[in-house]
């Protein structure tokens, strides 16, 4: 059963060929077998999931209408609020936090009759590129358990690749969906900022965060987008459908984009490993053979994206995480001497090393005398990067480049060098600064049998074309059908 895509399974459940209970039991049997090795989940909801699956089966048997994800076992990154279980953000400071409401995307999953199997591990507060910064547990890459799954949505990508769910949700602040998708050999979409509601997503960088799907195929990605996309009045950054009309992402998915023009920049590939460059070049040649025109582009401000991102993101993190002080939210230290110690010791005990580093960087950048020199300048650079994308998309339909300079690296390899770790996101960060959509799709393997991802970018609210472009390649290859040989 775990060889089926999400859409294939959904269709069989709706047709009565497979019971949702049967599919859900198969997922939990798989979890029991390999989860101790992979470590994808922070929490698991077996009893609740099986009860919901039985309800879905009963409604299908009775001829009742069911939702678009009827009976499909899925997973949710544990920085999205749920009224069931805890919402921890993989942090000790929120280890026992129970949210009083569901995130909008969680409500949409439930109303579409999806079965939420559990909540997945992440870098603490989504701050990281490897999921090694989780304060609660360790997640490994199913393709090689000595290597990282990528981050920060590593639990979602690793769980999907290992067959522990049929689709998952992640969040992407600077590549946190696309990077683990690339490292784990699955599909990951970061939608346009404002396309999917952020209500109920625990904030890291509010102007950068975006929820998106992690799936086995582009078709599954389109299916998930049909459920989670749309305007939400509860989210002030959500874009209304008059400004950006919604569409059925599955309707024209198999129609190739005619006269496709692909933008590439030689400098995008320059810093990547040879095997990554080769896989990207071969993928672009596949598009060339399909009739696409390849156009060389220039993005003069792309090189400043890392610096601008880490100013903007850390400044917003400093502000957003100020509420976790032992009074408003989260862990409170025992036996403090005064209120100063309530704040300082609660935060010192609750936050991990990387979170503290980013709070300190952001607080410094926002401090008196440094705001103009750092944060304001970063916002100006961000605007220039956004302008580069606007200019390029006047000449081409999409941009193609690697997701990461390397395939999945070994556990601990970059933990002692934060700058080296930050450079893992060199190809993904500019997308979040500009607010445009980007997708990672499998495009090959290196000589260690580690997956390589192709990143495709499109103009704002161009998800329909982006998915069609990705689907063109997927139909010509079988990289997305490969599964890691992982046994419990």
C-alpha cells in the first residue's frame, strides 16, 4: 500500500476499494516498525486517527459526500497549533503546551476528512537546516541514517520518505520545506507568501514564514494545495481571492506549459558540488528536449540574500520569541529569587543554543544605533532582490537552480560552524525574501545514493504554472518513485 501516491490512495478509498481504517492501520504498523530508527514524529495520534478513519469508511459506505482528502493519513509539522496533543515547536520551553485552537490549515485538513497521524519533528522554532537543533529528539535521513534529513521540516520529509504518512505539511522561512524535500527525495512546495493561511503557525519570521505541502509526487502536491490554499480573514497577511484568484491545481496539471521559457544563471550552479550540477544540467536538458527555451539571466543582488535574510529573520525572531518568558507562555524556572530571574532563567533553560544565537543577533540588529545600519539596510536589499525577480520574470516563465549546494551531509558535520550551516540555504533564501513560490522535485542521486533536488521558481501566485512545469519533468522520469530501503 505504501507504494501508492496520496491521490491514488485517496481515489481507492473514495471508490471503496481500500478502507481508510486499513490504510491507517498500515501506516501505524509502519510507524511501529521504523519510527524508532527515523524519529520523524514528536507525537502520534493512533486512537484518534483510527476512530476518524472508521467514520470516513462509514460515510463512504453509506453513500455520503466526503472531503477531498477522504481517509488519507497525513502528518503536520509541530509548529502548527492543534487542540489535540501538544504544540511544542520541538522546544523544551513549549514541551507541555496545549494550544486552545487549531491552525487554519489543520481545520482545512480535518474538514477535508484527512486522517492526522501525528505531528513531526523540526529544528527548534523552525531555526535550522538539518533538524539537529530539535530540543526534543533526533531525526535521521531514511536514505542514510548517519545523515541529516534537512531542516527545519525534517520530520515531515523524513516521515514521508520512510512511508510513515502519505502527505505532510511543513513550513518554509528560508528553505525549510524545499531543503528537506531535496535531501529526502520527495516533493516540497513553498507557496507564495499569503496564498496559504499562517493563522495558528507559531511564528519565527512573520514576513517570511509560509506553510506548504510535502508529498511524493507533484500531483499529490496539487491535491494538497487544493485543500490548504485560500484567503483567511483570521490572517492579516492572507491575500484575498480578488487580488489572487484561486484555481483547481489538479485541473490542468497534465497540460504542458506551451512555449516554456526557463531562466538559468551560471552563478547559481557555480557553488554546487559537481554531482549536483550534473543532475541539474541533465534536468534542464530534459526540458530543452521537451521544447523549452533556455534563457541566461542575471540577478545582481542574489549574492546579498544570505546576509539580508539573517538580518530580517533574526530581528523578527527576537520580537516573536519575546513572549516566551515563563509568564505569558512556556516553561517557568523553579524557585526564582525575583521576577528578573523568572524571565532570564526560564528563557535560558527553555531555549536551545541556536535559538539563543538568533535572538541575540536579532536583538543586536534592532538595538538603538544599529537599526539603520543593519535591519533597515537589509530591508532595502530585500526590495532590490524582489525587483530582480520581477525583472527576470518579464523574460521567462520560471527559474531553475539547485536546492542545495550538496546532498544530505553527515550528522554533526556543520553543527560547530553556524556560518557553514547557514550557507546550506544559499539557493533557497531569496525566494522567501521576495515572497514568490518555489518547489523542489527529485532529479537524481549522487554516488552515495543520496537524493538531489531541482528547484523551480515562478512569479507570485504562479503556483498553477509552477506545478504544471514540475509535472512536465516528473512525467519524463521516475526519480519520484524511488524509496529508501529502510527496515525496522
